[in-house]
C-alpha cells in the first residue's frame, strides 16, 4: 500500500452515511477506507442516519416504526452538535431525507465533502416523490455547490455535479481485491448466470426473462439471484439466495457469467456499475446494458454489451458455448479491476480529496508534507 501522509495531529473526519453497514453505499463509499486512511493519519468515523434494522426492513419489505425514524433523526442532530470536534465531514447521499437543501448545507459547520453514487440530484423529481417535488426538486444544488469537494462514483455523476462545484472528483466505487478473489469453480455442467443486488434493483430483472427463456430452451440454464427477487422463468432453474457479506464472494464465484441489465433512463445512467466491479474482481466475465458507468467499467476484452433481447441471447450463448472465452474474459476482467477499480488504487485519491477539504479550514495547521505515494497522485478532476 502507498505511504500516504504524515500529520503532527490526527485529522478527524466525520462520515455521515445515509445507511448503515448493511447497505453497499456505506460499506464501499466510506467504511472500507477507514483502515487505510488511519495509516495515513486520517481518522474516519462513519455514523449512519438509518440503522441496519431499517435496511433489513427495506430488504424484507416490512415497515419501520415511526419512533425509530424519529430516534434516527434525533441521533443525527445530536451528532451534528458535536461536529466541531472534527476537521472535515463527508456526507454520503443525504444528511436528512426530505430536508430542503439550503437547510442541509447550513447544518454543516465544518468543511464537507459531498459523496454521491446515485443520481440523487433527480431523486425528488421522480414520480414517487411528486408530492414534495415542488419543494425539493432542486435540493442538491446548494448541497453540492457549498461543498469543499465532491466525490462522484461515475463520470456521468461527476459531469452533473461539476456544473455546480468545480472541485468535483471522479472516485469510482471499488473493492478490496485481497477479499474479492477468483476461486476455482466446480462445474456441474449447468450454465450459471448470476446477478447480485437488492429488492429495489430487482426491477431490472424482467429485461432478462425472454433471453433466459429462449436460452433455456437450448440447454440447461441456472439463474442465481442474490439479494433480490425474480419471477419464475419457464425452462430456467431460478435460484434465489439471501445476501450476506460473509458469503457474497463465494456465491459470485459460482457464476459462469455475471449480468447487469438496466433501463436507459436518467436514474440508471447515474448507476456506478458496482455489480460489474464485484463480478469482474472475482474473475467472472460479464454481460451488461450499455448504460451509465457500465460502459466505463467493461472493456471489450472482459465482457459484452447487450441493448436488446437478441443481443442478450447472442452474448450469453457465446459465453455458454466457449469455456476458453470465459476464462480469457474473466482474467482480463480481474486485471482491469486491479488496475482501475481496486481499493489499493482509490485510497490515495480519497486521501487527497480529504486533505484538500481540510486545507479549507482556516484554523487547521496540523498538516505537514504529503509523503511519497499521495504527492504524485492527484484526484481526477472535472
């Protein structure tokens, strides 16, 4: 790992995630950086607004008592009362859902980094929020414009945020390639296509119903769905598995191919292709819709793009019929993640953004020189 920075004082960073560790956004956008940043003299503490019980209830489609939501908000208000104990804050997603943006921005009294890995700037323009759209449709403009820096999980998001804040940096969602590894597969002869996600992103799976049905008529096909739900597909063995952090790498390693279908709409264009990063880190070739960050992550040597049912069938058929191609693409996929989407490659960028935000605090005088590693690696800027 790069040697990053030396401080005469430990720089304290308050991470304000929307969700707890059960949500990928909190784990991969903030929490996984904490050990490496501490070695650099940066102490990152992550405090979610909505606890893991909220995330589990969302996955299980059960409600959360109103008293719990009130408790979450009160806890965050109490934490904000202590924010001057920190040098920098990082806001992931939202500080408070349904709070107008100017109030949210003014609630932060230390330099803050705004981190987005979804198209939050259109969130309150979606139909399900139409009752509050008149008040919140432009919520994120003041939140982004007043930030000391912005980290965006895709170039699409960075371009949009860059209109409001020139200190916008591309910081993709990455994985620890020491944990995400390729494990030799025990092939039972059934071509296995896999998907990992959540109940909300299961909405994209009907795009695969017809291609998988037609593929199933040609030979045995298994479709493994982790963390979501999928309707039965005639002629296809659909396997629904609960997601657990401990098992996800082993489960991905049962895939012959990983898939990421998306609609081509504004919300999907803001997706950061994290499913593909997970598959590819495990040496699994991929097939994906050519939407948003998918086209950034997948190279022609690591997978295929499919825009319609015929292209999905052709791509999956090609990978089913050629084991050697799957191996070549899987190896290329792993190499690409190691180079561009690994925690090892992203850690210096994250550290540099934090240091830049810290310098904007006038009383911060603890910063010394940046040691080898970070000094030569500047965040990518838009």
